[in-house]
């Protein structure tokens, strides 16, 4: 598809489809391509409390005394950095550092709301950290670190657990990925946020999928094709799938349904050969879903459910499910569905599906279990 057609517009269109088809392969979490996996580490920042500061009501400017905010510590980290957090005089408010000018001058947001004062004690800590510049997505959608100790949770769940995220700890439990506003270009800045924030220096190894999936003729890694001499990092014997994907894009846009349907099965077979550990898309509807968690429950368990206690579908159930002390109150998948099925319309769970007959529920269950593919 890269051969000269004599029509520049057509050639450029073919190149665009090749680039799109190539990048599409790396978007989902179902595909695991070993050549695109990379490793890196994060060195966390210990709390910094040296010196005192002056804060003015209604201002975000900080003036330090006996501080070394712009000086590097033993690990090569500046003692205060952009995106870091600061708590002043033990107040509940947590401010974010927006810039550090020198050892005694910095700016924060939002502005200070306390009374103007000097010689104030403060506590600087970091709960968000930069990722590798070519970070596209985590290799494991469940755990961030290679030791599987820091687990990903939904954004609502994270804010529910750590509304201010101001209490530091030596043990990090959960994490979320956050995108910050671009700085100097149009690309969002992706960072990892930990809860609770680390209080000490730790080395956190993590694996990720790189966004640099193309190599230029001079060996430079980049995210897309920009020259005819560029090569995908994908091994040579897998590359025909890029052409098949480009054809799908092409036939789709020119509305050639017949050719599109001819190419689709070939593309799906090639995708399965590329990722043999995954399910066959054409044969199994569950291939369109990613299992991110499971909850076990039953009358033999007390309380219900047993583990994990709180879990929700953060895509479809974006509301907060507040934790409560009563183990039988609605929270978590099983307990919430069970409670509402009993006390509202009865259509919230399989065993009481409309018209609230066990026979109908069993028929629905059998039909669901009859779907092809592994369980």
C-alpha cells in the first residue's frame, strides 16, 4: 500500500491509514506485545520540613527562611517541585506547588486563606509522580508496580478513600493515572497519583507499554510514521496485520461494505495469531470486555460479600457507594444488587428477574451460559 500511485492525495491517504491501523493495535488492554513493553522506576520523595515560611492571606506566594527548596537532595531530587503538595501550619487545606523560583521562593495554588503570618511551620510531600516520557498505558491494568502491591482503583473510589490525600505513610496502597494540562505543547501530561502519599524515599519498579512504536532510519524512537524509511518496532513476520487494518479503514471510509466484510475475518485471525493468549474475537463476545475485579458472596459467608468489601463498575456506576458500618447495607456489587432487588422493583438481579419467577431467571441464565467461548 506504500507503492507510488501517481496521485499524491491517494498516497498520503494510504500512509495515514497505515499509521492509524498500526496505532490501533496498542490502544486496548487485551493485546500484550512483548516488544512494546518497557520497565522503569519511580523514586518517591520524602517529606521536607526544613525551615519556616511566610504566607500572606489571598496570595499564593511563599517566602522561605532557612529553606533549600530549589536544592537537590541526596537522590538528585529538588526539595520542592512543581505538582508537589504543601500543608501550612497543620491546616487541613492542601496546596499544590505551581513553581519554585529559588531556595526561598515558591508559588502555590489555591491562594492562602489563613491570616498573614511568618515563621510558619510547613510540611511538603508528593503524591503524584512523573512517568516515563513514552508511557502509553500500564502492562497490568490491575496493579501499577511490578511487586503487585499498589493496585489501581477507580477515580471515584480513590477520592472516596483519600478526599484530601494529606496523610503520608510508608505503605502505598492504591493509585490512579491522572492527566494534567499541557505545558508548552498540546500533549497532556500523564502522571501517577498514590494513596496514601509516601512519607519516605522508596524505589517503585513498574512496567508499561511504550508509545514509541516506530523507529526512524537513524534509530530514533517515535510514536508514528512520518517518513517512508520509518519502521514499526513490531517484528517483521507480524507486520501484514498493519496492512489488513489499513484496508479496513480504507474500505470503511469509501463505504465498501462487501470488501470490508471480506477483510474483517482475516484481520481478526491475524490479531488472534498475534495475541494467542487472548480470546477469539469472532467467536466470543467476552473478548470485548476486560475483567478488572471479582467479588465473592453467598449465604455461607458473613458478612456478605466477604472480599473485596467495596467494588463497583466505575464506567456504568459512576456514583459513589459510600462505605458504611452495617455490613448488610448496600455497598459493593453483590450487596447493592441484592438489597435493591429485594426492596425496590425486583429486577436488579438474576434470581428475581421479571416477572419475579425462578423459571424465567433460570432460562435467562442458561441463554447467557450458552454464549460461545471459555468461562
